[in-house]
């Protein structure tokens, strides 16, 4: 696990904060190194999310874990019970600051922390989920975002464009928003995401997948849902594979019920001789080392983490030209941006990269250099800690 500084130089505990998410995967994916750094700054941390026995082993010893029955599915009765449970926790623990992310946890935590009069209530706005919806569902989800922002004292979008969109959509005023450094929820640990450390996995993974060593592999690592563009990339790859012989598609991730793939997409994923669909993997680093091109054809993003990780591993990225992706990838420099929701739009950029190894190499090198300059996790964690310290001092003075 990423560590920050010297653990012997701990400051006396001065403040208490709670970090909420719906599921533990969010904590594991976006908080590495933060709890240790906050503790060293004299801030005691508590994590609240759905129960996960493995999370206790992942968290630092000093961080308290309180499991709460949070789910992604909207259930009025259960959600009311969760609000009551959170209220009891907040009243008992008397946190100085509560921060929350993911739509469901944010909605419930904003209500409970507001009622409990927590001085600093921070909404980590990592995406606008309503953008991928339509009709009454979109209206309801948009209202939920407005209420969450209204009840929060501070809004932290993770991309600059999201501030523009949120204000245009009437979700929150620009003046209430603040972005840490250059955006991104947590940056990238460049010591961990170092391609030199994983070169030996390239041959190993390819042998295991029965893919030739000289083949070009396109990688897609995400939830297998419609709004991640999986239907489009699979359709595009079918056409590419008909035209080019030595190309493969590696798909990593699980399918989700709430946005099921098209039946024909499922069939191709199961049966195409040049597609390897592995399901979810505990670590993606060896697979980044095994591929040549990373693809993120999603319909909506806040500020995606995977393109930063791919670029840190010196991979060119083909992504859709949408909010978040436009800040994660520099078009024609570290990757190529294409029209969303179109399989045809993916074909030519992927073909160009497949046939041009020098372009892949140049984009990969530029990508890692940009991540070093703008999204180094050490810098991001340091800035997050300083930001929370400032909020806590202000909240203390306002009491």
C-alpha cells in the first residue's frame, strides 16, 4: 500500500473525519495512501460503507471501520433505516467533517450529516449519473444531486468541465465548487504504475491467453455495461478483426444487471476467437503490461481513473470525446478522442494505432510524462490533506 512520509512523525490527533461510500471497492480504488497521510497530519479517520471483511485488512490499523447496510439500489424503507443509523453514528462520534462520494451514499450521508449538524459536509462529485438516464429517472436523479449539493457545505468535482456542466444544469453554483490540483479523485502511484516493473508479465499473460507475442492487443478494463460503450467496442472489433489478422481484444470486468449488454454483444464476447473476456481481476497491472492500446468508449464519465493508469504504463488511449475523458487524455498527443455511442467512430483510430507502433510508443511516452507532471499521487494526496486541514480549521473557527 502507498505510504506517505515517516510514520514516527505523527501529530497529536486533533480532528475526526468520516469517509462514506456505498461499497468498499470505492474505498480501495480511490483512497490508497490518504488515510495514512491524514493520520500523520493529526486527523483521525473512520470509514463507513457496506460490510466487507477484506476492507478491515486493507485499511490502516488506526482507521476505524463501521459497516452500514448501504446498497446501490433505491429502497425507501431501507434508505430511511440507513439515515437513522448514520444519524446515531454522527451524534455519537461528533465528527468535525464528513465526506461522501457515489450517488447513493452521498444522498443519505448528506441528509444525515446535515441533520446531525456536522460542521463540514463535503461532497466528492465524481460524476453526474443522471446524464446517462432519460425520462422520469433522469429527473429524479437530477433532483437527488441538487439536494445533495444543497445540504453539503463544500462540493469537490474531480474535473473542471464538470463544474461548467453542473452549473449549466442547475445542480450547484460554481462558487460552491473547488477542484484539487488538476482534477482526478486520487492521481496515480507512479512507483506502482511503472511499466519497467511489469515487462516480464507481457509474455507470461500472452502465453496464458494463447495470444501470439507479436500480436496487437486492445484492452478494455471496465464494468461491462451499455454506458461503458462495451456494445460499441465489441462491434468495432469484429470489423477490425475481419480486416486485420494479428489483433486481439482483451476485456476485463463483470457485467452488471442494471445496464445489461445486448444479447449479440454477449454472444460475441463468448465465442469470438480473438476476444479474451476474463471477468473481474484483483489487479490490472500485469494486464496493462500485456496490451498495446487501451480503450475507454464510455458514454459518460466524471474523471476516469483508468486512462491515467494506462498512460502511466506508457499506453496510448482511445477514448470517447466526453466530459472527463477530455481532461484525462490529450487528443492527438497521449491518445485519440472519438465520437461517443458509435462503433464506426472507433474503427479508424484503432486501425491507425494498430498499424503504427511508433505512434503508439510516442503517445505512450507523452502520456506517462503528463501523468508525472499533473497527476502524481504523492502531490494529489498532499493537496487533499492540506485542503481538509483548511476546512477543519475554518469549521473550528465558525463553531
